[in-house]
């Protein structure tokens, strides 16, 4: 019914379209999901830290297969249980049921925002949105980048050089100032339009 699985950094957890046979929760570490096109282009979709359930919206779906490739982003421990166990928990515990519903809802919101950033927004809009979100998360106009520029660019589905060019344009316009891994927002009005 239950077991702990161990993955080392860069170990493959699963590949897209494999059936979901169990319910997996990240106990420690990190898993990274990427979608791969037929041409082989990879787009990072998300990073799941400890406490997150993997592919919750697909566990009980009619097409219960992993939608993305998933690998360990660090040494990772996964708690695995049967689907029947989760069904029982959801049916018998209102708090667990609401947490599961909230998890699925939050993941749907995250994915809808991801789709918007990948297909419907310009590079400029994506960069501005990223900087504004980081500013709100860090509660400051001085943002310390937690990811490399390459990782940030990949999250938008663009090349690193496109991101660097857009940041340079924003700096040239006087909207931001770049100091290594720190970006200072100088003109917040630019980020509101």
C-alpha cells in the first residue's frame, strides 16, 4: 500500500504518456517537469518541492497518464500510496478532501497562466510579468534572481539571449537597473500597462 522511493539528482521519475498507477507525494527534494515537442524542444513546466503531489489532476482522470517528463532536480524522496488509499482518505476526511480539491484548483490556475505565458504573451510581457511577480513575492523593488537567466528563459519557452536582450532594452529605457543577479525596478508604471 505504501512505500518510499529514492531518486538522485537528474534521475528520471517518469516519461510523458506513461500510465499513473499510484499517488506520489514529494517528501524531500524537488522534481522538475518538462514538456517535450516532437522536434525535441523542451519547455520547463514546473518545479514541485516537498509536500506537493505529482500530477494530482491526472490521478483519477479518464486519461490517467503523465502529461510531461519528470525528473529529480535534487536528491529526492517520494512517498507512494495506492489510488485506493487516496480515495479512502478523500472520502473519509473532509480536510484532506478540501486540500486535494485546492491542490487541483491551484495547479489548474498555474497551468492556465503557463499556457498564457508560452503562447499568448510577448517576450516583453512575460519578462515584465516575471519581474512584477518576483517583486511582489520578495516584497521589494530590488529583486534577487533565484534562477539562472537560462532557467528563466526556458520557463518562457524562449532562448536565453532573447531574455538578456529584453532585460537590456528595459534597462536602456530606464525601467530597471541590472547588477549581476540583482534587478532593481526603477519605474513601476512600466510594469502596470
